[in-house]
């Protein structure tokens, strides 16, 4: 309890904040936005092919959807999984509406380049990253999504299953076979 009997909502869980948002509490919305805006922006940015403007637009739309859906949020679910699922569905809709799948591959930008490497190492690194990007670009949307959720967003198998509406076993096996397939493809390419 804070001063004068008001509750300190900053101590609320995400699920409690969503319930408060459903009751029209603007301060709860601001707090939830502060907790998740950056993470969800980065997630959308990667899924939308590193398009800053589109990611910003989608983030605003996502929080409008969260605001509208908050009254029906099931407090038994995890809030972050629920919000990532909404973001994922928005991106899936975008993917269906566009034929330019190359933009999605920009979500897998090359890892950091180190300035102390010589030029040949940098060229090899860039070449390997282009090959990896090519292999990833040839994946189905659903496979790319699972790969991105696991390795870019570092979500657990359980969270990925909730977001994608797949059983956990299916997510595990999809990741296993996906990585095995990618390793085979990468091994057939010579530097």
C-alpha cells in the first residue's frame, strides 16, 4: 500500500496490470507499455525485416489491440506470451499480404563485426552470413518464425508453443529437424 490507501501498481504482475487495464486504469497501461515496448518493438522490427517505420506502426497497433482485448484477458495465462502471440499474429497477417519475403530475412542480420579482424576474416564472415541468410530465406514462414522466437527472442519451448498454438513436442521436433536440415545445407556449401 502506498500513501493514503492507494495501491502501488508498480509492484503488480503483468497479468494484474492487464486486469487493471481492462478496468480502464490508464496508469496500468503506461506501466505495461514501459515494461514491454522496447522488447516488443525489437521483436516486430526483426519479424518485419528491420523496417523501422513499419515496426513502430505495428507496435502502436499492437498496444491498441492489447488495450481493446485487456477486458477479456484470461488471468490464468502469462501476459507476455499473450502479447507475443498477438504480435506474431499481426506479423503473420502481414506476411500473407506481401510477396516480398526477402524483407523477412533482414531479421537475421549478421552478428557483430569485430574491428580487430583483418579484411579476409571480415569477408569470410560476411560471406558465411550471406549463405546463412540464403538458407534461412528458403525456409517456410512457420519454420522461420519458430527459429526467430527461439534464437532471437530466446523464448522457451513452452512460450513458443503458446504463441504458435503448437504442442511443445512439435516445437521441439521442429527445431531439431530444422537445425539438422540447415546444418546439412550449410555443410554442402564450400567457402
